[in-house]
C-alpha cells in the first residue's frame, strides 16, 4: 500500500460532526477531507453505512417527538451496527478522528474494548438512559473508524494505525474535550484555568508520536479557538450590543445555562490565546521542527461578527441571493423558513457547518502551503454551502436558538468519563 499523503487524528471537529450528528456525507466534508481535496491528494474518508446512533439534527428540529423516540431509535441503530459482519470495503481510513475523544484516547481507545462497551450498553434496550448515549456513541464510532472491516480481537489504537501507515503528513485536532467544551456549553467559568489544561496529556502524546511515527515529515496541529467566538456563548437576550468586542454577560445559549461576565470572558480569551496556546506549542516540542501549528484563535477571531470585531467574512449564494454566514447561533425565519442569523455553526452552536469547517480547512491549507513552499489552494466555500443539507433545508417556524433543549444538555453531559465531550 503506498504511503498516504495525509492522515488525521482528533475529535469531533475533525470527524466532521455537525449538530452532534455524523454520517457519510458529513465525514466526506470534514476538515481533513476538504484539505485533501484542495491539494488533490487521495484520502479515504470513513464511509458510514448509516448515521451514527441517531440523526440528532432531526431531534433539534422537532424536540418533542424527537426526544420521545430518541432512545428507541438509538438502540435500534446500535443493534444494526453490531449485526453487520463488516462495515466497509476499506481496510483503512485516512481520517482516524472520533467524536468525544480526549487526548489520552488517542493512545488507549481501540476496537476490542469499545465493542464490549457498545454491546453492554445496547443490551439495555429501552432501559438505556439519555446519559448512556455519549458512551454508546463513542464506542460504536471508535469501532467503525479504527476497524471498518471488523477484524476480530483488534486492539490497535489510532496511533498504532498511524505507526503502520506512516503518512507524509498528519493533521491533529485534539484537547477541546479536555475542559473547554464544558465551559462553552454550560457557561460556567469556575476554576477554568485548572479545568482546561490538556498540556500534560499532549506532552505524553508528542512523545508517543516521536517514538512511533519517525518518518512522518510534518505534523500540523491545531491550537485552540477563541472561546467567545464560538456560537454558544451569548447574552441572555439578543437586544444587547457588544462593547469593545464583548457583551456584558454570556451564558451557554443551547440550554440557557450559566453566567459569565463579559470581563471574565475577556480574561478567558486572553488566557487561551496567550497562555494555553503557548503551552500547547511547548507540549509538542518533542516533535521538533516537524511540528507546525494552525492558529485557530486568530482564524476564529477574524470571523467573529457576533462580538462585533470580524475582519473576514464568508459570502455564498443561495439561489440568486448573496448571503453572509456568521458565528451567531443559527436561527430561522418564522413561517417561511430560511436562515436569519448564523450559518458557520450547526444547531448545537458548537460544531461548524460544512462552510464553517471550510473556514478551518482554508487555514490548514494556507499553513501547509507556506511550510512546504507550494501554491495555496482555495477551499470552495460555495461548494461547501451547496453540500450542506442543514443550511439548505432549515425548518420553518422554529427559532432554533431559543429552544431550551435540556435533553441535549443531558446527552452532552452524560457519562462520567465523557462529561460534556462532543
């Protein structure tokens, strides 16, 4: 098998998740997949034979019916996955990113252990709780991504698979589930400097990558985004205007939780941008000159229209109309449907849409081109928008950002080891 030009490891932001949902179409438009297309590199994406566990976008769109059917549909879906003799004709995916992963999962999560977890949880049937869904979701996704042909007794981790493949380049997005997503979801900044610190685990990861992946030429590693630029932190009411880049207060918009004063949010942003991201760079120092960093903080700040400081914008055509996509929570027009605000993030206000992922992919492409001395390819944002089934089929009559979706909060928070991971 020829040496892959590109592979990727990480969490949901590289898996391609939108609104907690992952399927074949979304995986084919993940950041790594968009980068590979831009450079015209062969790249084998996870070809999900069905949606993973549930189409959570349908639950967002119809929370009453969707919540009532959620457990039943999820268990049925899980049993269908477990009944398949094989999931794909591909022996190896080039994107090994898996939703909900924390840093340590890259060196521990494997098919055999995850299969045992999935079987145990699926066997609970109707007694499965919403709080069990994250563990079941992660277990099934781990099984599929790491072992698509279902080879028995396979305990390879993502790093083990990389060690065998030795691609020329590796994309890495990991660590956001180690605390930051909890803050953004719940609007709770208590002890944030202690709670959001994946750097020790990243140092361990860097050591493992150094030992096991000696021939990988370039590691392209994402730094953390600007927290306030993610869609979910919003003021309690939308009639506020940011002053000097910040609102007076922020809460976790999706489930209307928490309270972060604007001054504290400014401190959080500053700490991530000038402290934590610097320590992330230091953590990957064992990789030496092979480590290169994507400054997602600057990227998300450049497109931060929500806080009134955007210097860049994403413009696409919907029919004959030129529209601006931004980082506000996604809302639709009443009765007639269609987007009123947002567009860069999905219905959970945490995961990007396909154009939102394109924004990140462009930054990755620019860094690769600069490091390797090649022309910068352009991500086709219009093609990304056209491929985005959510943005092109928004349900009418629903102010999506105003729903108090407590069950989604339970989904994200459920499970002690996977608390608030996505």
